[in-house]
C-alpha cells in the first residue's frame, strides 16, 4: 500500500491565504450544520519539560476528508533546543477503507489555518470599516494572523507590541513591506491597543496582558494564544461585557481564553454567545452594533486542519509533489 510523504518544503505555498480562509470557513460551516465529526482534542503533558502534545482527529462529510493531527507545544524550544514552539504532523486517511493516504508536515499548515480562522472570525465579528490593528506578540502566528486579516479587512495601520523590542521591530519592518501598511512598534501595550479596531493576542501568557481599561467600544479581539488549561491573555473583566464567540465550546472551556475566568467564576458557561460555526451558518448573528465588544476565543480545531490539508494534498498529487512509499 502506497502512502504519500510530503515535507514542509514540498507543501509550502501550495495553498494561498485566500484558499485557506475559504477552506476554514467551509470547515466552520460544516461543523455548524452537523456535517463534521470532531472528537475532543486529547492532551498528553510533559510537565518536566514544560510541554505537551495533542491528538486531533476529524472527518468532513461533504468533502469525504478524514485525518488526524499530532501537534506539540513546547514554549522553551526556541531558546533551549533551537526548535519551533509548535511542530505538527498530519495523517490523512481514506474514509472508505481507513487506509492512510498521506503523512505530511503539519507545522506550516497549522500556522496558515490558525491565521485563516482569525480572519473568518473578524469577517463576521469586526466592524467592516476596521482600519487599525494592534498585534500583541510578534512571532510566527502574529504574521499569519495579520496576513489573513488583510484579506478580509482594509487594514491601514498596524501597531505591534512584544516583550522583545528586536522582534517587534523586525515584525513591523517585514509586515509593513509585505502588506503595504503603516506598521510601527509601540512599546507600551496599553498605548498599542488604545483606539485599535481589532486586537490580536498571540502569546503563551498565563497572566492577563490585555487589560479591561484599554478596551474601547466597538473593538474586536482575536484571542489566539490560550490553547491549554491555565493560559489566559485577557483581563477576565473584559469577558463580562463582551460578546464571546468560541471556535468550539468544549475545547474553549478546557483550554481556551475562557478556561481561567470560568474556573474562577468570573463568567459562566451561559455567557458564551456562540461558536463560530453557528455564526458562519447564520444560526446566530455576528456583530449586532458598532458599539459592542466582540471576542473570538481560538483554540484551533481539527476540522480546520483537515479542511486545509485536504486542499494541500489534492494539489500535491496534481503537481506530482512528495514521495510515495510502501508503508504497509
């Protein structure tokens, strides 16, 4: 039985940001209408190494696409081992037989699909005339988030804030040139956020870094960094007067931005307005007024991975990419 092996070098660039957004929006739509199977994300913790890995299976019925992602999160990797914080592999399966179709790098697509998820959320939750974006965090995910946002919003100004002034400056120069926007470093987090239309947080924080006093009416926040129990980036008080939309209710309760405020009783499960699939399908409206504050709590879903990787896989086969091996 032949299985296609695809490295990062072979799949990079096979899917555009626009195509990724379309695939991810379709995945949320499938989830919203009950056309996707996605068991809960499973975690294995390596406390001694301050890391973990997660197993994420999914099946999209209309695309007849199935697979599983195995992904780690080791924040100390870049400094201690010269490795990325997040690395992933994808196994795609044939739903008819269960046979493996492909084993492929999932790190690049994880970054792309997460950015695409933020763009889908902003499409439905941010004000349509949003022009100013504040980025808290200047890593890889901050790049894919902004690139995807530029596809759905007419961004003119980007303010970047990071604990590393060097990384923030590099980000501003790179993104400003690539996207043709006015990108600048703002060293004070509060000043970076002040007056922004959209705020994106992409940090591994376990204590709030975005405070309630900095948030203004009409702001949309993509909270991307919290993806495991104990992580939080937002002052819990923000959640008490915002419309909270999550990618998946159970995953968000377990390890999303809402996990700490829920466990501390600051908010209740009933304060979750919707999951993004409900908004995309129109079961619940997105932004209802210019004044309301909206939050998208992103934990990252297996349906996003499989939808995006399925497109990559099909293109790779068409273009003769990868190596076929007799695995079984």
